[in-house]
C-alpha cells in the first residue's frame, strides 16, 4: 500500500500503525451474518505531526499510544451489530480523528472468511483533518 505521507500537508508527520488487528464482530446485512460474529481484520494508519510524535525524553506521554487505537476499536465493537464494513471504517476513522494530535487517518477492514476463492473482501477510507477541525 502506498503511504499517504507524500500528501503535502502530511510531510512533517510520522505514521503510527496497527496492522491486521483481528477482532470478532457481529457484522453483515444477511440473516446468517446476524446470528453470529465474523472475523474482521482492521488496519489503521495515524498521521501525527512530528511536533506531537517526537519524544525528547523517551517517555510514552510524549507520543500517541498504540493502546488508544486498540481501545477505541474495542469500544466501538462493544456497541453491537453493524451492517456494513463502510460504517465500521467510518466509525473507527471518526474515533481516531477525535484525538487532538491526529492529522489524518487511514482505516481498512477486511472479512477474510467470506469467499473461499479470495483472501478477503474489504473497505478502506482516508480522512485528512482540516484546519477548521479541532
């Protein structure tokens, strides 16, 4: 996957990522999907300005913690059934952008067990926080 760091407004950012985070979630529009959980892989890239992601004292408090991504996703999953991967992607992206130090986010979800003849089906979204957003 090509990095979005070449976008002009992200030139002075660091990419923090969560790769293939495996969750079990009740997701889907079909009746059989509503009866149980499915395995979903979630990928998140956060773009954080170097001013907020370059530690001076090698302390966790100086950077965005990876746990923020996992905790936010877990909280969203606990909210219950979601019909579409698009909705899940948008919800996760919105949660990530709520962090004051996140400039942009890329989120993808994949359902790896849907079809036997492909690795996965999925969705991806990218959002860049505008200057007007907090």
